[in-house]
C-alpha cells in the first residue's frame, strides 16, 4: 500500500482558505439558486479531492489539480459571459474572480506531492 503524504505549508492553507471563501460566496449568492449552490458544492468537492486522504484521488493528484484549474477557468468564462459586471453592484463578482485567479495560480504552482 502506497501512502503518500501531502506537505502542508502556507500555499496549501491559502488554497484551502481561498476555496472555502469562493464556495461560501457562491452559496450566499441568490440563495437558493441551484446554479450557485452547485457551484459552491463543486468547489468543496474539488477541495476534498485535492487534499483528503482518498487513495483514488491521491493517486491521480495531478489530474485532480488540472481538473480543479479547469473548473476555475469554466467559472471565469461563465462570469464573463453572463455575470453582473456593473459597478458597484458587481463588485462581489470582481472580488470573487480575483480570489479564483489567485487560487488558480496557487494550484498551478503547488508541488506539495
């Protein structure tokens, strides 16, 4: 049985914090809009797949990372297509997208495995 340990540092805690923040924002938007609830659940699912000691996902850690990044890209593109970009009403959208861009950069540079 191969047990690989993820090293936790500042970057990994930042990934967790930013993912939870994005999920919380999506849960709070237009509640109970199913699209935003599913979006928040998606962030939580990727966070779990990325960090929890689940053998299947840990053996495919790099694939999970790229899928997580792809999920963020899809969210960014969806917001560009249909999100509220007016100012100041859309300020939360801009803040959320900034969080997600920073999260994406952290994921792309994370080599904790």
